[in-house]
C-alpha cells in the first residue's frame, strides 16, 4: 500500500503567526480525511486518544488510528505476568479508505488499491510498534522489527490461511465478519464496513470478543 504513515506533526502557523498546538495539529489531520473514522462503540466508556494519520503518495489522508484504554508501552520494558502488564489494557482501531487502483493527483503514476489486507497489515505493524521481545539487545530490535513486519505482510496477504479465524463483531450495530488472529504479543483483526472503509484493530489485555465498532461522530472528542 503506497502510503506514508506519520504523525501530522509539522507545526503549521496560526493566522497570528504563532505555532498551532500539537493537539490541534493532530485533530486537523483527521478532519482532512474524506472518509468516516471508526472507533469502539459507546459500550466502551474508557479513555480515547488520537494516534496518527497516514498519507497517500499524493498527500491525501489514506488511513489513521485511534486508541482506547491505556496508552500502551513497549511490551519488553516489563516482564510477562507483572502488575504493569495486567493493568495495561488497550485497543487501537485503524480506518483505511477503500480505494481502487487510481492515478495520482499529478497524473504521473498509479496509487495502489486498498483492501481488507491493507487494514490487517497496518494493524499487525501497529501491534509490533508496541512489542519488543524480552532479553533482546536494543541493537537487534531493528532487524527483529524488519523481519516481523515482513511476516505481518505475508499474513495479511493470506487472510484465508490457517493463521486466521473468523470472528463476528457489530459494526454500526450490524454483525460483521472479521479475520482474526492472536499471538504472544496481542491480537489483530480486520474487516470491511458499509461506509466504504476497511477497519483493522489490534490490542492487548482487552478481549477482542466483546468489542463493537461505530463511526466516530466527533473525532475531536478523542483529543479531549
């Protein structure tokens, strides 16, 4: 998927020349999207927070993530079974615009199509960003992350494979099938909606089986 994943963090100036607060910059990135954002439905009553948006090669917002629960830390910073791990409960929802292969805005090339596999890959890589096997030397993490990212891509490209199972969860109140897998680091799922977007999600400490998804009516509420 030909997108650039990054926080919208270049500091634009307000009309009076002063930098716009980072929280405002983050919200503005989400507001630029021509598609609806998804998050957990109203059954979830915990903290909600913005993460980052990803841009297509032509600069358009192509995908983004919102978080729920505890803001996660890198897993290897503590050992399995500790109180810290038991208390860390989060779920991140990734929204990906459903697009066919299309020409870039300047007409010089093609932008890749997006699919449920795109959402599955972004969710898998998202989980990896908060994962670091215990006892691994810091100098080896880049090699490990590169290898695991490639694995996440291979898995996302084979959603009918034995690594995935099917899980039905409500999306805007309608039961919807998702591809689902678990690992020692957490869980990942991906599916599509009736609103023209694909939804991926990943998490730890919070069971995926009780989740429901819904259109975010006010994205600014995630920045409160």
